[in-house]
C-alpha cells in the first residue's frame, strides 16, 4: 500500500508560543519592535536543556563562546496558526535580510507589511531561508482585536513572555498608568 503522506511528516504544533520554521513557506506579520541579545543553551539538573538570553550590552560567559548566537526576538502574527507567537531569529542570513528591508526606502518599517519566510532543507548543511516582503497593507481589524503582545523582556529573565502577572494598583500608580 502506497503512503499518501510523506514519511517523516509531522503536523506543526499549535501549542507552542514560538515560531518553528519547518520546510515550506510561512506568512507572518511582525507586531512590534524586537529585543536583541545573546542566546546560549545550558544543561538543567533533570537532564534537559534551556536557553539563557542576555541583552546585547551584557558580556556572555566565555565558556559558551562556541555556541553563542546573537538573536532578535519579535512578537509576530502567524497566519497559518491564527495566533501570536514569538519569532526568535538566530540565523544571520535572516537577520541581514530583515535589516536590509528595514533600511530600504521602499519597504521600511517591518510592521507595515507581511513577510513570507521559505525554508528549504532538513539539516544544518542543506537548510536555507528566503525572506520575501508582501505588498504593504494594514493589519486586518479582526486580527488586531485578537492581539495581546507578549512581554519580550521576560526572555532575559528566563520567564514566560505570555504569562500575565497580577499588577497591584500601587504598581500601576507608580508607573503612571493609574491616576494617583
């Protein structure tokens, strides 16, 4: 019996808060400015691994120099999944393309148009990315109403950017968000 679905195919998980670029084309919209920094992975006591992120101005530990990467993290709208996710970009090729579009007078602000990211290849040696801007257009009103932006700075603390924290009235007053 012939397989209709290619061997090794796995559906993309909708539960992740982070964009994983599988081979194929992915359409996204950047929703706000990025944070930038350094990321490296550390072993956990239970045998797992977790990312540690530092702001660019911080000095990363020398012992992680071999695996250290610069990153940009954006909140994005993932059209395929119909939800907000975080896109952590560690690939220098994608970072260069994003900077080029942002500096280009015809494209400019990355939040004013959709991007299509195409990934080809399945391993370190064959994976390639291509970023293509789509015509400028406002974000659909229905999507705007669904958006709740994550707190990207939580990534530096190893916390969940999507967690909602209870903020006291006193904290709101001190921040100027609530009348005193």
